[in-house]
C-alpha cells in the first residue's frame, strides 16, 4: 500500500465519512507500564510511544509477507486508530507474553501490538484500563536538540497522558508516511530519535500553516472533532 499523499493525510482524522470510514476498522494497541512506585515521566512516555509506533511500522514482520503485514495494511487502509492502556505488575507480564514489541525510553516502557479489530481485542489487553492515564514531568523537559525531529503538541489543548501518547504516535506515523525510503532508513538506523514538546503559543499558527504533517483528531475521546493536536516537524520535511 503506497503512503498517502500530503493532502490525503488528514483523512484518517476527518469527521465526514470517507472511504477510510467504510473500511473495516482496526486499532493499534499500545500499553504503557505504570508501576505505582515508579511511574514514567510524561514526556518520556509520549516520546517512547511515538518511537514504538515507528518501530512497529518498520519491523520486518509488518512488511511484505510478514506475519503482521496483513493487519498493518488493513489498519492503515482505515482510520489509523491507536488506543493506549496502562498496566503494572502481573498485568504487564501478561501483556509482555503477547505477540508485540516493547520499546524502552529513559523511564518509560511501552509495548505495541499488531492491529486488532475494534471488537477483537485480546482478553489480556481488553481488561486493561484506558481512561485516567495521567503522568507528570518531574522537571520541565529541556529544549529539543538542534536537528531533532519534533512532534509539537497544541498548546491550547489539555489531554491526558494516554490521549497525548496516541496523538504523538499519529504525528510520528504521518511523518513516516511523508519520508522517502532513504530518509526512513536513516531515521530507523539512528534509533528513531525524536522529541515531543508543547509548541510555544506564539508559533502554533505558523506550524499548522507550514505544510508539515498535521494531526486532526476524530473526536472519539476528550477533545472536539477536527481539533489540530500535533504537527510533525522532521528536518527532512521542512519547507523552503
């Protein structure tokens, strides 16, 4: 399946019906490990979730005739829904036993699984909590390093950590779709470095008008349909 064009990329997040709405709907499950005694930092969790999506997209099992490839194609032909759930202790160990990938950040662990039908979640994932996933940063995150891909969050929206993790994953995926094969290979070889930051209020309008990949939420949870949530600023995609 070829990547959508820049103009088609908004379609998974539109509120009006499209061909993606009439296709069978799948969801990409992500589970973040949140132990009571040592929860991850919020920004690290967002960044780790975004990298987890990229790792899943680029894994050999997701490509060609790989065992996850059909599910990945079906998911990307519909709305690219992602749902983040939380687990700890035995819940996390059961999630780790399921087919998937675990990506580790500084303090965060996120496991991503091949897409499943909306009504076909594995039992050990379906029982996990999806609401109320919130985290804090012990200290404000530093400025993103020069030349680093940045997923800019809308400064006017309040989102739970779980919601923001899903939106960061959307932004990373839209950037991935826009890159050439060579640019994707370079990003993967580097370990998918990226930063997630809240955009300065003074720059948000400029970012949304820049032509960079822009996520618009479908409005299923927390925020209004059509809300712009993330702009993906990858160095290879900067205009001008």
